[in-house]
């Protein structure tokens, strides 16, 4: 009992390595943020459509942030019970096993250099190979970095997703591992089998036995080396960012799910032990816990928060944060509709040619009406994604929607979303749910929390938004908005044919 009390006075460190920056957060037993630090890193764009990261810079930034976070908290490394690692899922790094030096910049999940190869492979294997997948990024590094393929085959160079790179460095080269939520993005991990597929790996000439070892998402993989961190701290969790957010919301039951409102809106629903394939959705692994793999479906509103940024860039808003006050200053959008298709339409359309549009402008339209219409458009698109997930899931799904991300801080938007979906929206008491989720997974691995039930009991409940008096009007408005989407798509298709 004394040891348990002492454990509760320690902390869990979460590392969230995103696409543009890294965040480290120290959590206590009650899921409270004790200290947090964030820093961006260099975005390398050799040519239009290409995006690389300096993996060594990412590692150095991570180390510095850990030190800064501990200093902010006024604590020492000995008081960290465990470390968890989450972040971008399909970014690929190759590095020398002995020196730890990357052989090339990391290829980021958004990088489009293999677009042509993806189409060739899609035709070859009869299923879509997305540019977002890590599959062809592995192949590009193997083929284009001098001696990379040969050195990988000899075991002198390691190649894997970003989580593998960070854990390898944290443990001083002790652990070369990944978990199913990251492995699934490579297309070389087969969900029904739960292991690497030598046959799929051979398509790109990658020896499956040289890939990272698949491990549980909550498990001690090794410890930090004292020379760098001042203590041996267990490294005890790996998960992709959206999967970590799902765990942060404690979406553990089939049918439960969340929406993360970032640059895009990512909506996930837990499908339990059942792997479900859908052409309209991404079929992903959630995590491996207790020897069991669990899965999810993911739908996307490609342009979510980026739509608000566009309104600011057009000088309709002075700042992104102004959208809250403006949207609340008018009772409705004054008949204005916005289609958030600035980079095509994701779920369920999968239409990369679709374009955004603003409808219904009059001389009485104000910037407040336009701002509210943009928020409505994002909420309407989210409803389309939610409905698609419900159609595909073989059980009742998303009866309550848990939310996080930047836009989730906007009360007016969440009330609007509750009215449009006609369900309850639940926002936690922290906006960093991804970091919290990886902290939970790490804490469970070392007994910081004895069980998920204990986490639920210790967690502070957030705010619930229930459908209001405006819900019926929003249902009607949604029907008209959907017709506007069809009109825009028809116009885009006509223009595309002419060009």
C-alpha cells in the first residue's frame, strides 16, 4: 500500500510528435497536466508536393523538451514512472544501427513523391495504395538512398516509422519496435493475422524479418539510459495519434468513438476485435492490449480547421480565435452556406476534384454570417462522416460523440454540432487528449493506474453539450446544404471535363 501511495505521487511523461511540432506533457494520477512544453521543427520542402523532416532534429528537440518540461514541473527524472510515445503515423525514417545517424531525411506522411508509384501498385495488387501510406516511402528510401537496400538486408541500417525511431533513441538502441496502430499504415502488417506479411513486403523488396518487432501498445519495451536522461525510465507505450486520442477518451467499447477537430476532422469508431474493410473509410488497428488486437474505422473531413484559417487569410476574420465571438453574435448564418472542400471531399465522397463554395450571399450578409456558415459547413461535413461510420459499423455506433482538438474549445461550435447530429457531444477537461491517451497506456503498463476502471474513477469529467431548441431547424438546414454539395460537385465535374 505504501508503494502504491508513492507511485501516485509520481508522473507519466507523454511525447506527442506531430507533423509540425512536438509536445511533451507531464501528467499526475488525476490526469492533470503538471507541465507542458511545445516546439516546432523544420519543414523541409525540396520541391512542391514533397515534405521531409530532419529525424535527428526531431530527436534533439524531443530531448530538449523533456528537460524543459521537468524543469517547469520542478521535478527530477526519478519521479517519472513511465514514458509514452505517440505522433504522426506514416512518416518513415532509415538510420545506421551503430551510429544512430539517419541516412536521409524522413519522408513525411504528406509527401507526394510516390504518387505515380502508388497508382502503379494499386493497379498491380487490385486495391488502393494511398500516398498517405508508409508502404511506398519504405520503397523510395530503399531504392534512392545509396546502399540503403543492401545495408538494410545486412542489418546495418534500420528502417521504420517515426515511433520506432523515437523509441530506439529513448532506449539507447535497445528496442527496435512498433505497435499495430503504426504498423497498419505500412500495408505490410496484415490485420487478420496480426503480423508482418513477407509476401506484401516482397512487393517492394523489403525483407519482412528486418522490420521492427510488433509489440503491444502498452508494454515496457526498455528504459532510457541514465547518461542522457539522469535515470532509467521505462518506455512503456506506443500508439498512432488518432488511436491515442481514442484511448484518451476511453473509447474502449465497440461503437464508441470520437472526433478530433484539427486542420482536418478525423472521426473514429471502435469496431472491437472485428476488422472491417470499407472503400469509403480507413480501416485501421486501434491497439494491441492483453494479447488482443482491436480495430477501428476512420472517416475524414479533409478541410476542417483549415477552413477557419482561410477565412482569416481572406481578412474576414482578424484572428482565428475571433470566430467564437462572431459566430455567437448572430442567431443563424443568414441563409449562407459553405462547402468545406478546399482540398477535395473525403468521406463518403472520396472526391479529390471537388472544390469549396460559399452560397447565398446578399447585401445584408455580414462577416459574422459567413463565419457561422463556415462553422456550420464543418459541422455538416462531420455529420456526413458520422452517418457513414454508422452505416458501415455492424452495431449501433457514435450514440455520443467525444471531441477534442482546437475547434472543440469553441462552445458555440460544439452546440451547433450537437444540434446537427441530434446527439450529445462530450468534451473532456483537457484539449490534449492524444497526449493523455498515450499517458494512460504507459501508466497502465507500469501499474501507475491499476486498471482502466481506476482511470475512470480518477478522471475529472468534462462538459456535455445536448441538442437544443435549434436542433429541428438544423435538420432542415442540413438537407438544403447537402443539395448544395451535389450542385458544387456537378459544377466541378463539368469544369474538370472541359479542362
